[in-house]
């Protein structure tokens, strides 16, 4: 009996050390990897955590990784002082909260069953949402989807005039948000949250340094000049983008769009150095470049370069 008690005491002590070590790693991960969201968004997530508190406690034991992670985020929130600069959240917690909120489909089905609004079934929604898998880079599937969305084949001739918008967004793993406002823009793969939590736990236990993840996402969007077309065309994750890397991506986008029947007549972007370099590469002299010869057009046509007005106003203000 004494030997057994001694063994249990030793095992308990080892588990206590393991829990403390994991708590320290979680605290460090939350401190270093967290993102700042605006106060309104943060309050929404705090409300979700309050509503799901009982379910988490019932589903996971106190010494489980999920419970420790959940409680460490709560502890970090309680230590937050002023909320003027936003509240810091770990991306995995944000995705977990989104998953918990989207787990219940009762509200949608209640509205659908009432007959007040004709809504498609959730099976139909899943079919549509999985029609084209979101992947980095250009895609022929996306080209076809763009043609369908624009109704180019049956539209007036001038409806094929478009502008290509270029924007770079700050990202964390499976989380996209606006780094200037703190507002969440999007998220991916919320359905496999348990697998992501398991991978996150293993990454904390591993002593190996993980490979570098993309820190930003360059997005190309197509905007109709005389239509209401707004279409996210392609995106490219990157660690540190320079103008020389953006140059071939821009011309590949122009080539593909011209090939399927559009006419690219302008491009717009913010005043980031990578975008200024992209334009400057088209004329190595020190002249001001405001238009670029469209090398993929059938006739002689230019692409005019515009800086995003909101960013110009912000630059003047600063």
C-alpha cells in the first residue's frame, strides 16, 4: 500500500509539473501569437466564451489541454487593462469560438421552417460553399466562376472593362484580419477545430522550431468599371513580398483576364513600398509612371495606375 501511494504521489507530482510547464507555454503563446481585434469584436467573443463556459467545463476535464488553453485565454483577458488599443486574442481561440457559435444551426432552420423567407437547405449551402476549393494562386475554375458571375457572354460590350485591385492583408494561421482596424475579415476550416487544437498542443510539446508561416496575403480583386461586379480573383500567401515578386503575378493576372474576354484598363492599390516598386519597375528612369502599356491587349491599350484614395487621405493626415 505504501509503495502504491508513493507511486501515485510521484505520478501526481510529475503531472503537476507537466501542467505548469504547459500553462507557461500557453501563456507565452498567447502573449506572442495573439492578434488585436477591435473592442466590439472582442466583446462578441467574450460573450461567446461566457455562453460556452458550462459546455467546455462539461466536455473537457480540468487537466486537459483544451481546458487549460481556454482558461489561460480567460486569464489573459482578465489582465487586460485599457481597451482603447483593442484586446489581444489567440487566433486558435477565435476560431474555436467561431466554431462553437456555428455548431448550432437551430436559428437558421427555425427561420427556414417558418416559411416567412424561402431559404435553401443547409445541404445545398454546403454544396455551393464547397463548389470551388479555396487555394492560393490562379485557377481555371475561378476563371470560369468569374465568367459566370459577370455574365460577360450576354452583357453589353463595354461591360468587359475592369479594374484590378491589389491589396495585402495581415494574416495568422487560418485567420485573416485587418491589421489597421482589428476587424476580422475571414477564417478557414472551422469544422476541423479539434484537429487544429491537437496540432497546436503537439507544437507546444515539440522542441523543434516550426517552419515559417505566411505573415501576409496578397489579394487580387476584379471590379467592373460600369457594372456591380466585385470578385476576389486570386490570393498569394507570403512572408515578405517585394515589387520584383509582385511584378510577374500582376502580369499573369492581366494575361488570364484578357484571355477570357475582359479588358483591364486600370489598377489600384495602397501606397505600400511594394506597390510603388511594382509601378516603378515599368520604367527604370526616374519619370513618374501613371500608365503602363498593356502587353496582353489585342490593340494598343494602357493600364492606368491609381493609388487608393482612403490611403492617400491617411497619408496626408499622418
